[in-house]
């Protein structure tokens, strides 16, 4: 793993690893064994990281866009060369199966390259000053300037690509960054910081401060942080927004994605996509397939077929290439899901397959007839659990899809352009996916939700714009 020898993961501050006094165990969820010791960044270490970011701020702000782009592309090449090693580190820390972590690490170079392109594209157009009276002869120029220091707080479920989605656009816009990675998976953020340093970014441009609540509070409370970008749970997002004051905040929060399967859908495609979208990454994705709304004529057959396919997924060691489902991030998360499933069944839900727990592993679970007032239906499950529900009309399906407070991504399977267009108009979500599941994402496109699912958009160009501010130069001709 990244970090200093002897299995220690130390904070990365000012271009180097720094010693700290306190360490936490990093426990592998599959074998329940300690795989590393994580150095916890105390408030003093966080302050030092912000000192380093503030010191590097003028150099980053003055670096030409083409140079920022060149360094990001160099980092992309390094990540691509080390993708397999990075994948193994992620799997060891999180239990995410190796085939999925390889997919993640091979996406990261494209996120970095898209951020390089964003650095070259931050060129706002100026409206003509003479479009209104008084503007004749006036010259107006617009430019984007970096906000300064970005605090990036990242989750465990995609601990390299989601760090890249914050760090790379921040650098593309000319900022410095202090990252607080998820306590369960700090190594990928540390590794990426090393790689960006190796690529040529100056010391202090990227800093990584592992830790828990105290570390996060010290980071957010410091007035030198100019913008906060957070990916994680909705409750934490509310706390971060409250702590931010007048500073801008980008929040990518939870989801409870509905996937509509219409009467004219390609059923084999819908089954394949819903299976992959519901159970990849052990269901621990904010855009995971959680609710599948199926036309009543197809419902029973669809639920049965999905259950058969889900039951055929292989559980086991996440380092094994043949494994489809590994552990959740820890046993307490799995116990919570087991209890929620049992509670739904006790209240009348139909369990088609799964519902069992083996340590931190939840067997792929398919249910129907789940009450709309139950947590499995209303909340984000974040586990390999999907619900299948019947609908009679498209309007009924859209109302059901929109019935939870989450609004991240939604999907519809249909061969009708009119149906797709109506879903795009009426589904409450940041993105509507047609003939792919809600779990579908292209890294260069805008990504994010509204309501309980957050605010702002990721995607390198959109994040880089949000991490910069628009400045106008207006030159008015003299009277002579």
C-alpha cells in the first residue's frame, strides 16, 4: 500500500509523508484482519496541510492552463501503468471484488485526461456590451480564476476514481487541494497524491489527511478553505452545508434509484442491466439499482428471472477473479441490511432470493411487495438488495419513482421515443438513462442530483467551473 514502510499509511503534506502520533487499524472486511496502520491527521497536521496548500496557492494559480493539462495527462499515464496494483490495494481495503476495482482503476486515467481537457476549456464567452444602451464602445473580458483551496471529502466505495473526480478538476482550475479520504480506504488517495507529485505538481498542491470526524471538523472549520466538495451520506452532507457558512459547497449525496421497465422494453437487456447495476460493487453505489418498476404484464416473470440470475452470482474472496459478490465495508453494515430485509419480510414483503448474511457478505437479494413506508423502499440501502414493483401505467410508475426524497439518477427501458421523452421531462433526477441502468455513468458527463441527493455537478469540466469564479474586466472608453 501507499505510505511509509511497515504497513503504515501516513498523511501526505507538502509533497511528503509526515509522522503523526495516533494510528488506527485498517481492517480487511473479507478476512477481518488488520492490513495496515493508518496515521490519523490531528488538527495540527490539518493546519500544516492547509499551510502547505496556502503556500502553493500562488504557484498553482499562476501555472498556465496548458501546463496544468500536461501534468494531469502525465499523471494519467502513470495511473494507467499501475492500474492493477492500485486495484489490488482497493480490494484489500474495501472488499470490492477485483474485477470491479480493475474497472475503476482503468477509468481513472480518463477522469484525469478529461480534467486536462477541462483546464484548456475554461474560456467563458462574453456577451456583447453594446447589446444594451450605454454599452457602445465598451470592451468586456471574462476569465475564470481558481477559488484557492478546495477541501475534498471522499467515500470508500470508489476510493480512487471519486478522489480523482475532486482533485483533478480542482487542479485543472488552478487550485490546491486538501483531501480527507474515507477512513476505511485512505490508501488510494495517498497513492494518487504521490502520482500527481511524480507527474510534476508542486509540493502543497495536493495534500491528504486521513482521519475521522475530528480531522474533518478541523478541515472544515479553517477559514483558509475556500470551497468544500463532499461525496457521502445525506446526513453528513447537511452537517457540512451547515458548517460551510457562505463558502460554496458541492454535495454528491445518496440515491434510491428507480429503474422503469416498460411493456415494450428489451427484457433480456433490462435483466442484464438491472442485475449488473444492482449487484456490482456489492450494491455500494449511490446510483445503484435499488427499485425496479416493471409493467404488471411482465412483473412476475421479470422478478423470477432476476432472482434466478441473482442467486447464480458467486460469493467469496474478493481477490478471486471469479467472485461476483464480496463483503460490505464492515460487518455492522451487513447486519443493518440483514435486519432491514427481515423486517420487510415480516411485514409482508416477498423474498425471492437472498436475505442471508455471512459475516460482512450479504447474499444478492431480490424482494417484491415491499411497503412504501419501510426503510428498504424509502432510504438508500447501499447493499446488494433490489426491489421489484409492478405498475399499470407510465404515470403511475413516474409517480412511484419520484416518491422518495432522493433524486440522483433514474432509468427507463423502452423502445418508445415518446416514453423516453416523457420520462426525461417528468422523472425527478439529475440524469435519466434510457436502456441502461441507473448505475450507468460516463466520467466526462455532468453527474449529481437534487433534493436529498445533493447539489452541484461532478464531471471534470463542470466541477472545474464550480471550483473557479468568473471575473469580469470592463473597459469604458474615455470621453476625449
